[in-house]
C-alpha cells in the first residue's frame, strides 16, 4: 500500500522535475560552446543516476503490485514504457562492437545523438505530472474528450476538403505551369519578380494539378499562409472570377470551421471548469455525457412520443402485449 501512497507519487514527480532542471541547466551552460568543446560526461552520469532511480521505482512497484496490478494503472504503463526505452537506448549506444570502443564515433548512435534522445525521453516522461496538477489535468482531459467526441466534426471537414479540392482541380488544373527546367526540390528565389508574389516565393508545387497538391494549397489558405499570393496568382493566370473560389474557401475553413473548433474547445473547457469542484461519480458521468456530441446537437433530435412507442411495440412481431 505504501507504494501507491500520494507522497511517493510526489517524490517521483520531484525526481523527474530535478532531472529536467539538471538537463536544462547543463544545456544552457553548453549553449555558448561549440560541439567539440562540449563535455557531456557530467550529463551522462546525471541521466544514468536518474534512470537507475526510474528502474528502481518500476521494479519496486512491480514487486508490490504484481504485473496485473502494475499494468492496471495508466501512469505506471507510461513510466515503465519510457524507462524501458531509456534502458534500450543506453544499451544500444554503449554496447561494445569494437575492441577499442569509442562511443563518440562507433556504435549505432553517436554519443551526442544518444544524449539528445535520452534528454527528449526524460522530458517526455515528465508529463507524468499532468494528472496531479488540476488545471493541467483539466486541459488534457478537455483535449482528449474533443478528440473522442468530434468525429462528426472531423468527418464534415474531410468532406468539405474533398469537395473543394475536386472543384479546384476541375477549375484550375494546369492553369499555372512552372518555368522550364524548374525543379521543386531546388527552387531558387527569383529576384526579378515582385516581392511576395507566387513566383517570387517559389510556390510552384502548391497547385491544383493533383489531389495531394490541392489539399496542401487548401490547407495553406485555411491557416492564412500567404493566401493572398495564391488568390492573386490564379486571378492573373486564369480570370478574376477565380477569387470567388478562394474567398469562399477562406470563409468556410478559416472563418467558420477554425473558429467553430476553437469555440467548442473553450465551451468544453469552461463547462468542465465550472463543474470540476466537488463532483460526485454521478456528476462526473453526467458531465461526460453532456459534453458529448450527441448532447450538443440534441435540439435536432426529435424524441418519439409515448403513443408512437406503444404503437411500435404492438407492431413488433415477437412481442405480444396484453393490456
């Protein structure tokens, strides 16, 4: 029971925080040095000590809870998975494939690459503190609920993308052709063109010549990434009426869908925040239901009347009701 105590969890979070602080401190001290001047030996020793503590914590919990009890907690699965990854990374890097071993030049990864990978895994492991901080847990649960409940929203967005991409290919396929000899992977800036135009920015791959390129171009317009350059280019290469297409897509995607998505996130977060204080299990289940897509659009769902239900029951072939 002691290994599931709240203070033991706080100790594990404090150790993870100390590990991240050590990594940040050493990286700041090494920021002014060149790669050849950096000495990662101290950082290696510090990380190794913390990884041994993580391994000790995992082994003790497995011994106390057993495999089934240990795997019944999602936090334990998260910690154990990253601890095993850290051990595998160190083992792969420090194995001895040569008689004269030099970790900076031999092995699957160089020493610097291993240090960076270990640092990333350790920082990622620090996310274990999210469930223990109320505000962070609320934000994380809000995002997870949106991912689970916004399938209808994402489905409609995919359909809208598909329709506009097909119309774009139908209207503008082959309208803009790159100069002869231009290669997409080696485009140089054209200083003879006006600054900020489609040609000067080298946006030749962003066109409606195929479905994938059309999706990328529509995404650029949705996030307002120089969308005026695309609209200006297609109005020059085709006709001024092409601006209607781009304005319609901008209104549909950037103005309506992006703002609707942000509004749903804020509404869900505020709703959970207002009801996150002293909620019982029943209240939590009710909040989970009321923040679902079915509850959001319940006004469009018409419930049957009692007479309609009784009529349907009487018409059921396998039910013989006597009143």
